[in-house]
C-alpha cells in the first residue's frame, strides 16, 4: 500500500494551490531561486555553498538583477538558521522577487518539507521557479487498471487519484448464437467459437499494451476484470494473458453492462480494494449527500446562503465544496452605523455596484475583506466545527453536485430550517433517478 502523502483533501488542495502559484510566478532576470535539499544533505554544506553564490552574485552586471539575487540568497540564509538539520523528507525553499499582476515587485520566501522523500539536489537561479519534482507528488503512487469485457466490446481504463482515464476500447463484433438447426448450425458454431477466441486474444494483447510500461513492468498496482457472462473468466482461464498482467489481477466482478456504465459499476464493486484513492473517496462523499436528499431526512443543505447559515450555527457535520468554486466572499462595513454585512457573489454578481451601497441611503460601504469563498472556508472551516471535503469535477457524481447544487453544500448534524427557504422550495424538484449513478 502506498504511503499517504496528504492528511486530508484540504492539505492536497493547499499544495495544489501553492504549486500553481509557483508555476506561474515570474521574476526579472535570474532573480528567482529554487533550492532543493535532500534528507542526506547537511545544512552547513548548503550554507557554505550559498555564501559562495552570494559572492559570485556581486559580479552580475545588471544592478536590479544583482540586488534581487543577493536579496533572495540572503533571505534563504536567514531561513536556514531556523533548521538544525534537514527534515526527513528533505527541504524545499523558493526565494525571490515576483512580478505581480499589477506589474509590481513583491518578495517571497517559501520553505517547507515535501510530502514524500525527495532525492533531488538543486540550486537554480532563473526567471521562474523549478517545481517538476514537486508536481510528481500530486500524483498518487497507486493506480489501478480496469478491463471491462462483454459480448459487445472491451474497455480499458486507469483510475488514479481524482482521475479516471479511458485508455482504449473496441467493439467485439461477435456473431449471435445460431438459432436454427440443420447442417449449418455446427458450422456457425465453429465460426462463432473461433471469433470468440480471436476476440479474447485481442483483449489479452491490448491489456499488455495498456498495462505494461517501457521498462517491461506493470504500470498499475492492481487490475480489476469485470464483465457479464463467461468472457471475463475465459480471459483469465485461457493461457493468453501476460503473466505480469495475471499477477496484478486483484478482483473479478460481475456487472450487467459494459463500456463506461460498466466501468462506473466496477469501480463501486471494487471499492474495498481501491478505497484509498481520492477518486473513490470523492464518489462516496457525494453519494452520502445524495442519500440524505433521497431519504428526505432534512439533514442537508446546498447553495452559498444556506450552507453558510448552517455553518455559523454549527450544524454542518461535513462541508462539501468544489475546488474551483468561483463565488467570492465579501465583508462590507457601514462606517456610519458600524454595521457589517457579508455577501457571497459570483464574478458576474460582483459587477453590480449597488451591492456595495446601503440600500436605504445609497451610502457607499467600506470593503473590509474579499477573497474566494473556497479559500475563506479552508481557513475557517475548523472554527465552524466541521470536516471539509474538497471535490473535483473528475467524477460523474462531482459533475452532478456542481451542476445541480452549485458546487457547495453540506451534510447536517440535525434537521434545520433556513431563512431563505431555498432548500424547501426546490426539494420536490430533485429526483435521484435522473442522475446516472
């Protein structure tokens, strides 16, 4: 079993956000410094090396670039004084002056221990940060292959992290059983058997192409074979599958349908075997939410207004939020009356300037706080006494949650009524049968 890299989906989201910032950060000249220190290295050696680099930087012709590099190195040296030794997974430091969207210069110094052991050793000055070794940490070590086979065709897929990838699929073209008797029945039977064997052979060869890498090793942690009738068992029984593929088969499951619908069902049936994947966890979280609605137990909320109201009352047991939710959180102040108001607005709604005025007097309200709602919730969710789950649009359930419920909602500790009564008005419009689960 692979080592868990992140304690929660919130930590995973924070790391993704950090890498996104680093990836698009730009500096003047070669003023952005990337320093990767593996666990076996020593702080004293790195400090000496940086001292030498600081001396070399004095010969940089451009005054602006020279000062930026010297400042970045000095900041790293100050940061290293906080470490007695290199952490067990290594140490990563990014330092330099980044050009903001407004064209201004802003100094940054970021230091952290990677989520997994790092063997890379690097000191690099460039106009951007080098993050390739860290990107690989977003990819889960465990991935699983799926072979969905029936009389209509076969689908090959890979499931890893939050991603489900269709690798290849093709139709079978098997003839139906010959219903008539007579002398032609035996001939049709032989032809059908030969085409069946050729089909299974093609499936076995394609499995090798999909799940054996260039190093001639299996590229998945396990393989699930799923299908109806006897084709799936024949695939394993016949001596056609590569032994490296056979060794990786961890589950064989019966399903009624093939293709993508069959894949979704196979993932569900194999959940115990692959339960540590983000993909599987995400599906389970959202299905729990859908289950509350289907049972009509009243212990759910969705939409920004109702969800935030439930959070403030401490009623939300599990908060579910889409990672790319565009809704902004605004905190406004009426300085005349010392009254604060909060708004949760889409980018389009935020263009309505009347929101930033007192509705009675027209007095312009002071903007106290503004940020993406998802970022606000990640900072504050523990204070609301809830467990936060960040979801993606990588699963069918995720897409349905985003499209049908605005990408934010929660499972409640107890039933409650809402000021806006949005849920009560729309409850009867929700029919779980309309969703392809």
